[in-house]
C-alpha cells in the first residue's frame, strides 16, 4: 500500500453529526468547538501545518454523553464535552505536540568504537 501524504502527529475528529430526531453532537454546537480549535491551531501554531489537523466527523456513538471527539494516532477519546471546552482539547493537542517535538529533538547517540 502506498502512503500519499505525510503522517499526522495529531488528528482530532470532533463529531458534528446532526440527527433530525434524538440527541446528537451537532445540536450541541460541536461545529463551533471544531471551528474554534481549527482556527486556534492555524493561528497560534503555524509551525504545526501539515502535522496537526482538526476535522469534523460523523457520529462517534457517544451523543448522549455530550460532544464526542477522538484524537489519532493516540487513540484518546473525549466525551461529555461542551461547545466551550476547547481548552481541554487544546491542552491535549499541545501535550501531544510537545511530546512529539521532544522526541524528535533528542540527539542521536554517536556510535562508539572499541579500539582494543
């Protein structure tokens, strides 16, 4: 299988599904939450372009528990979110990106030879 683009360090999906009947994340203004996060990532961290994405998703199956989101490749799930809980998700993204940056900035140990 061929990979057509770079792997993302952090891909957040926020459920924006709206049902005509019953509960759904879209009825809880989840699109506003996603829009705020997307704008924040682009403006506050332009260095993340191509490494972080915030997307809308279809139903994630947790509508009764508030707005749902999932972060990949970490596999972290967030439920019971409200439209103004972007700080929680920003913190999770920043934590992930700080870990990725730290790991990628660690110097590679030099090979040593044993000359006996």
